[in-house]
C-alpha cells in the first residue's frame, strides 16, 4: 500500500513537484474551460439571435399578409442549419403562425410565448425574439438550437487539456527529477555521512558543504556538532585511558600491598624479638614465633586469652623485686596510653622453675584518623645480658676500687717523692756547702801551711762538691718536670728561643755566636716544659760550640709527612750517631768531662 | 737608737759558722744573734723562754731565716712574726738551701722581703752575703719600729 511517509525523499520531492504542477495545470484548464463555456455560449446565443433576426425579417411580409405557408417556407430554410431543432413564429397575439421541427427528433414546440430572451433548458438553447416591422412589433420568433457545437467544443477542449496535462506531467516529472537532485543530493550525502559515522564511529568525517542555503547551514551545524562530538570523544577517550591507567596502577598497588603484607607477615614471624598484639580491651590477638618461644607457649591458642587470664600463669615483677598486679603489667600500661621502651621485667612462671628477665617495649597503634586500633608489645629476652651486665658492673666496681687503690698508692708515692726531693733539696746540699765552704776557709786561713799539692787537693774537693750540687739541682729539675701537670696552650717557640739566646749572650758576653732563629714558630704544649726543652737544646748547642771562635746556632721548623719537626742545629762538637739512642738517658754523656762540663741530665729532661 | 742586731736563724752549725765567716769577711760589725731553731728565734723576738725579760726595744735590723728548722720551721716563724705588730715590719731574708717552688711561693706569701738560696760555692756565698749587707744594712731604709714601745 502506498504510504507517503515511507516514500524516499527523492520520490516525495518528485511527487510534491508533480502534484503541484498538476494542480496548477488543472486550475488553469478549469479557468479556460469556464471562460470557453461562457464564450461559446455567448457565440451560440449571438449566432441564434442573428438567425432569428434574419428569419424574423423574412417572415414580416408573411405575417403582414397572414400567409403562414410563406412563413413555413421561410422556416424550412432552417433545414440547412442542423443545429436548429425547432423554430416557430407567433403572431402579435401569441398564436402559432408557422413552425419548423427537425423531423428526426420530434421536439415539442412551446405552447405559449415566453418573455423575450434566451433560455438554456434541457440541453437546448431556446430564444424568443420580437419580429419588428417599421418599428412595430408584429410577432415573436422562437428558435431552439441544440448544444452540439458547445459539446463538440468541449470535447476537443478536453482532449487538448488531457494532452497538455500528460505533457506537462511528463515535463514536471523530468524537471522534478532533475531539480530534486540538487536539493536531495546534499541531504542524501549528509545522510550517507551520518550513516558512515554511525557505522564506523569515525568522528573525523565531515559533510561537504555544497550550497549556501539552509542545507549549507545544516552541513555547517552538522560539522560543528561533529567537531564537538570529536572533541568530547577525544576527551572521553583520554579520561577513559587515564582511568584505565589508574585502575591498572591500583591493581598493581593491590598486588604490591598483598606482597608487602605477606613479606611483613614473614618478617614478623621470623623476628628474633618477640611481638605480641592485643586489642584495646587487652584481649591478646597474636604472638609471633619468637614471642611464643620466649613465653614457653607451644601454640597460638594458648596465648589468645585476655591479659588478666595470664595472672594464673605468670608473675611479673620489677627489677627490685616488687611484684606487679596485672594492671601494672606492661601491656596494661600500654593500653592506658603509655609508650614503653626497654622496660625491664622479671617474669616467672607460677608453679614452674622458669624465670627470665625480659625487656618490654610497645605502644598503641593508631589508624589513619588517629584512633587507637590495637596495642603492640615487643619482648626480648635479656636474661643473659642482665647476667653479663651484673658481671661487668661487678668487675667494673672491682676495677674502680683497684684504680682508686693504685691512685692512692701513686699519690702516696708522689707525695713521698715530693718530700724526698724536698729534703734532698734542703739536706743534700748542706753538707756540700760545708765541704766547699771549709775547704775554702782552709785555703784562705791556712794558705801558708799548705803546699801546692794540698791546695790542689782542696780545689779538687771544692770542684767535686760543686759538681755534686749541680747534679742534685739537675736531678731535682728532672723530677719536677716528671711530676708537673701539663697545661696545653699556644706557645711561641721563636720568642722563647730568642730570650734564651739573649740570656746566653749576657752570661757569656765574650762569645761570638750567630743565632738564626726562624720567626713565628708556634706550637701547642705546656709553656714551662717547652721552655725547659728549648733551654736544654739551645744550651747544649751553646755549650758544645764553645770551642769555636765563631759559632752558628739555628732554631727552626720543617714539615715531614704532615708532622712539624722543630730543630736546633749547631756547628759544634756534634756526637757520634752510633750513640744517638743513649743521648736521652739520664747521666749519659758522650763527651769527656774535661772537654765539656755537664752532668748528663739535660737531654733526659727533654 | 741604732740597734744593729742581725738575727741568724740557722740549725746547721756548719752553715752557722760559714755564714758568720762570710759576714765577718764583709766587714759586718753588727751584733749577730744566732737562734738554732724556730722556738729559739721566736723566744728571742718576743722575749719569751730563754730570752724572757729581754729588752724588746732592741729588734734586729735584719733576720736571716733558714726554712728547715727543728721544732718550728722557718715559714711558721715568719708567719708568727708577721702576724705580731711588734715584729710585722722587720726585714726578713730567707736564706736557705732549697729553691723548691712551694718554699719560694710560701715564703713570699707570708711576707719575706727577699729569698736567697745559699750557693754551694763558698766564694759565691760570700759574694751573696756581701750583696745582702750592702742592700739591707746600707742602702735599705729601715721601717719604723712598731713594737709596743717605739713608734
């Protein structure tokens, strides 16, 4: 069944165009037809009126002479007019005077004269017209004509109209076919594009704009829409991709989390330190392997109890022996919010010979919102360590006592040494003074009773006693240096050396010694002792260059392997390096007394 | 009131003899009183014991004080005489064998005017005594005696 709705756009357009042209042609034809109808009718009427006039004029004489056969004769002329089917002439009074009827049709004549004029009746045109003679009416003529001419005209007209219609329909069809293409093609292309897009989901396709009319705008709008869709599609895709990536990442993180949990579990179980976990009510949830072992449990079920239930099994006490009630136990304290570290606890199994020292630590564990979740306790067995510590502290105490004893002994020894050197300083010199003094007295008071030998002996006694005094002094110096407490400070060695040199020069103004003292030599040490050192070294140099008329003594510093080496160099007697190791021993001398005086103590002091 | 006494506090008779010899050699004519221990020295200075009733107006012009003494040692003698107004201003020269640091420090802390270590070499000793005499008996002006009797 035909349905306009389902007709394709092309057909619709064609139909519309053809329908439109058909209607317009029909309307035009209808107009023409109406016009033609009236025109033909008018022509018919005019023709009939002319004929009526002619026949009327021909009949005036007959009427005037009341000769009806003439009139009939006249009327018979109408035979040549096939369309006249009846004619009649009426007198002025209205009586039939003459008539004519087409024989083949047997038409009836009117019984009465009607008013002048024409009438279309029953497929005929009837005309009543006055017959005038000398401007006076003498009768009435009646003519009846068939409408065959009109019908013929209509027939031919209808044929033409039909031909025109068919022709124009054909033209309309072809022109519609041609024209509709221009309208429908862009639409169809648009449709094709949308079809492709919907099939291929390719939003990069675009409709081609071919016209600047509404279809063009439609293409533009469509393309704009496509662009937007493409953009949305792209951003959607991107969002999808990132979401997919996120999901992948999350899955990976999940896997990692699971792995890390497993790892953590393994670590917890293999910790050498015991680990116990309880909920916030003190219900123990977990003991790791080490915790089980430490407490002497075999299975986890033994320890999944409430803290208070352990009071039957264990007794906990402080290192000082105070036994703690359960609410003083480490876990109880942790549950109250305390953080424990290295809490020493003596733990004893009740009714068993089992006692250890544990170090407890632990804290509450909080969730991400800071709400406490559970308590974690760490336990390590420090029994051995405690024993070792006790041993060590005992040893330490002994050691300390020993050190104290030794220190005291040392102090006593030091004291003794001090008092020894003190009395040496006082008492050892006194006899020497007597020996020297009385020898001198002898030399002075009894010079005349002494021969040269005796004087020589006395002089030797004096010299010996003086050297002895010098020895004592040097020894005292040595012991003082050995006892002295060192105080480290910045010491300018160059300055000390210079002041020493000045002293020596002053003491022996006759000697020619060239001192080369490097400037700015600074060391850290005990100023007093460093002075003693430099005094000894420079003094030696001074002494052992004594036989040179012009001597040269240098004091300086050099660097060797990052060490500072301070040196005193002289061009004096020098010594045999074979004995260098003896140089710094007490009373060691490498030169004969007669060559250079001295006791052999100086470098020992250094 | 030119009381030119030298009080020599010395327990060692050798040292006493040598010191007196050195003093004599330097032409010192002053009277020399010898105290052989700390107690004797204090007795002399304060007129007690063996010196009870001594005229305390005459005080030594110079005290030569050894440190190592029997009974009461030199530093104690010094401390006591410095804490007594009668003897507080007397010139005291410590003349001793030691030059131990603590002796030096304590000697000066307690108010010794000088500290001389007896040299072993008698020639040097004589020279030192000479310098002592020159300084303390000739050059140095004595402080006014502030003992109870004399200002």
